[in-house]
């Protein structure tokens, strides 16, 4: 049976939790931060969990994780 290639960009963006779900860092925290409110920036700092529908795609892209 052939080995499945891992998509390297996915390994940099997602981490697998012990429950099998994936977490990722939210976007919009790189630049133009002055016009964004403190509350919004604080919420962006927290990690988010991938939805069930998107996790199927990520599981295919990260076969050995």
C-alpha cells in the first residue's frame, strides 16, 4: 500500500488534541492593530477548534498525526 503524503502547510497551522479534534490560531493579529478594539484582539488570542465538517478535510491532509 502506498504512503500518503502529509500536506506540510497543514502541519504548521493545526495541532491535534487528545480528543481527536484540531485546534488552530485565529487570524487578524498581524498588522493594523490600532483600529481594532482591545476586546476583539483579546478574543483573537485564544485558540479555536475546527468544526466537524472541516475536520474531515484536515484528517485527509494529516494522515499520520
